[in-house]
C-alpha cells in the first residue's frame, strides 16, 4: 500500500451560521493552482445551510473535511481543528475571508518547503473599515517585536508549522475570547522570530467578531504575559517606554510592585530632560 501523501497545508475554517459568505472563501480555495491542501471546516452546530454549502464543494476540494460539534467560541473551534489537521503548515481563515488570488499558495509553496522558520507571514488586504485599518489597506508589512507588542499580525496572513505548534506552543487560550491569536503569536515569537514574505495572502473581511471589539481579559494580562514569555522585568526597554500600547499598565505595576525604583526612574527622567534643555 503506497504511503499517504502529507498535505503541505491545512486550511482551518471555524464556522457558525456562515452561509452568506462561505461560498466565496471555498471558491477561493477551490481555484488555487496549488492543490496539496487539506481543508478542515470546524462547524459549531450551525442552524443554517453552512454544512450543505461545504458538502457541495467536496468534489472541487478533494481534501475537504467537515466536522460538527459544539464549541466555546472561535478559538476553541480552532483548537479542535488543530487536533484534526495533518498538514505540514496551518493557516486559519474566517468564513468571510478569502485567499487574495488563485496563485497565493503556489507562490508560497516553495517558501514553505524550504523555510527554516516555524512561522511564515505576509500581508492581508482589508475589506471594509475596522477599528485598526481602513478599507483597502494592505496590513501591515514586516514586523519586529516592538511592533508586534503594539498590534497583531492578521492570522489570515500567517502560516504556522504544525510540528512546532504541537511541540512548543500548544493551543489558543480560550480565556481570550477576541484576541487570543495575538497572545498565540507572542508565544510563537518568544520561541523564535518569523519569516516575512512581501505578498498579500488573503482578503480580511471587516465586521467579524474581533474587528471592532476589545478583549478586556487580554488587556489585563498583557504586560504580565509579555514579561513571562520573554523573560523580562517591568523596567525592560521593550515595555518601559511611552510608545508601548500598554505602557500605562506598566507604570501602574511599577508603582505597585517597585515604588522606590519607579520614583528613582522618574527623577532620572526629569533630570535628563532638564539637562538636555
């Protein structure tokens, strides 16, 4: 019996009552030039015809697999799907997103086969206005760690090496209902930097669950998490700077946990500012 070919890529799609937009995404997958793709639809017991739409694409997408079970939100569904994935790489797409062109996976295939990085990412084209980008924007170029600490990379433009995720990272934190992918990406970067490709991977549809919303739980935990993931202290320059988006949280923790050092720091800053003038 011949060995079963391992897919280069698993496309994971969490769905729930997604009939309005789902066929657009599935069309963009079916039209890909590169065909060595597994597609995992993880449906949270939709009450519309989402499943019927998916079933209709089985002949066009031979690697399509459909699962139905209750979940505790998008990230729980993504975790469940990761357990079922067999591809060398994983990408997560929303049911209202789509690949930017039918050449995307073909263009990326050689990079994914040869890359030594465990996370490869590109750009996403924004469709509709969000709280952090405008319609038509290409989001958001190459990242370094300070940039990632201030805003996330679109997971719709990211490819994760499955063996790395299983061995080193684990699952999405389902306590973070709207921004767990940001936390996930920080945990990945703490292990090693990513590889950037200057290519639009997907069209990200604004108006979804996380587009205009804040995740208060991740805001509360963010500074503590970053300190733990990167093994840094409260006065490390990565976070001890006004340009860090959660700097007020850093100052709050400095005042509470290291009040004397905080006061000395403030005196030094005032003195430096005075001398500079």
